[in-house]
């Protein structure tokens, strides 16, 4: 017997039973997040790949990725995360390029350099749909310069000139040639009339190794993220000459980067990562959570550092190590003041500095490169899906301590500095 031969009364009862069940299920699911069915995301909304391996370096600003993992925010958005600590930034870049890592904690300048094949970086297009933090880096000088009374970069110039002319130039370390720390250090030296390409020796040292290298006298100063500047003060080997936020208040710093290929193939997975990072970043910017955050990121698995050494500057409490102590209003932030939007203006500023310091010959294609790498579209789509207001700011005017950057005129800005290494 087929369904067409069933009595009318039976068919009506069966139909009512089925539709009542569907309506009940619909009512139950009406309060669940879009795409959520029976504890898993519906196929149309699920990340294309759930398993994502994140690279990180032992720095305080790895916190959003670590907290998203430890607090279950990645899991909430359908991502099975694993965290892999890299030895240095080049290793982090290579692990992302090869596909061993699918996402990574990265210096803002690195995706630009990789997309351009710049300064020794193998050419591999990368994208930035998320800025992890603002502020929170510093320039540390050897403690011996504290006794001489070095207060500003111009105070270093006579020492730099004497050492250079004597054939033993002063040595300064950064973490990656086209990275943020290299640009902050170059900018600082340039403010003092010091050409970092002609007057001093610049070396590359991984962040966790800065302290050990300064202890044995291998360098006169370094630029790195926290907690390593604070550790230099605690150990008495150096003092903080300046914070990077004193050079550029609320500057962008680290990013969460993906290869362009991965982002194009897995846009839902990328957006799931961004949604989780939003939750971890908001959690981090509640100051009542910062002590716990330092306990978590200070573990050997991550930074491997005393949580108290991390906490002070995370709270904006700066001991510079030369008698200055202050409450810094521009401490490291992770969500506030539109931290996370990947502004093309930031990319153009970095490109202008690459031009200034001869990392490019001739003017780079500021507009095309910035648009390719800084993916505000992915950011905006992800945030709108969870009801977070989006404020694009790709044309913002940026004010630094001694200059103003208009992203509409990056080449003129690059050429405006008296101290430079321009090529072509």
C-alpha cells in the first residue's frame, strides 16, 4: 500500500505530528546563534576547516590568540585551535607560508614585506583582517647610558659619531628588518640625526633573546615588545629610553595574518577566527581581567616569564629604570578605540618608511599593496555577523611626535625626512 491509498484521517494525523515537531524545533532554535543546529554549526555557516594552528612569539601581545584558545572562544565559534610557539619571526613567516600554520601572530610589516618579496622575504601574498593590539613596545638602552644622562635620541649622536669614526659603531637590535620594531628604532634614531644605515650597526635578535644578548655586551640598545623591556629594568641591565606610543600614540602593532590563498579558500574560517578574537580582545580590555591574563600568557607554553613582570606595563604602570615612573594612558590595548580595524592608512605609513630607508627602490604602489593586504572587508563582514559596529578609517590622518602623515600623500611624506636612505 502506498501513501496515496492511506485513509484521509491517517494522513492528516501524520502531517500534523510532523509539522508540530518542526515548529517545536524551530521555536527551540529561534534563540540560538544563526547557523547553530544541535550543538554544531549548519553546513552553510560552518568554517570550511575547523582545525587551525596558530603561530606566536613570546610577547605580551600574543594575548588575544592565547586567551581565545584558553577561554574557549575559538571553540565557541567552531575552531579547534592549537598554538605553536615560534623561535623567531622568520620561522613564524615560513610556517605560515608553508601552510604548517594557518594563522599567526605577526608584526604588522611582515605581511607587507612577504606580499612584496621585500628585504629577503620570499614572495607570498598575505592578508591582515585583524590588528591584535596598539602600543606596548619600547626602546631600551644599556644601563651605562643612564649614568651619562641620555634623555632623547639627539643625546646619543655624539656617542654614535665618536664610535663610528673610531671604527666600532654602536650596535642596536630589532626583531625583524621590515618589522615594526625596526621601524620604531629607525624612526627614533632618525629623530636624533642618526642614520641607522650609516652611523650604527643594526642586528636582528629574537625577542626572548634580547636580555641575554645585552647582558653579555653584544648591543647598546634594542627595540622590542613587552615584557622584555620591563625585564631589562628588573634585571638592572638597561633602562627604557622611550615607549613607542610616545613616538606614535595608539600606533598599530601586531596582527593576525593569513596567507591570501588560505583566506580566499576559507573565508568562513577566517571570520570565525575574527569573531573569537573579538571576544578575547574585549575580555582583555577589562582591566579586572589583566592579572589573570598575565598568569595565562606567562606560562612556559607561551611567554615563559614571571606574570608580575608582564602585569605592570599591561596596567600602564611604567618604571623606566632611570628614576622615571609614570601612569601611561597609552598602555597596550586590544579592543578599545577601534584597535582591530585593519586600516590601509597604517600600511601606507609602513610603506613610506620602507621607501625612506631604501628597502624599496622607487615608490611602491601604496594604494594597491595596502588594499591587497589590509582586508577591512573580511573584518567588517565578521563583525556585522555578530552585531559589532564597524568604523572604517582608511583615510585617517596620523600624528606622530614630530610629523603628520596623510595617507593621501605617502611618497611626499617619505621624502620629507632629512635623515634617510632613499633609493631611486
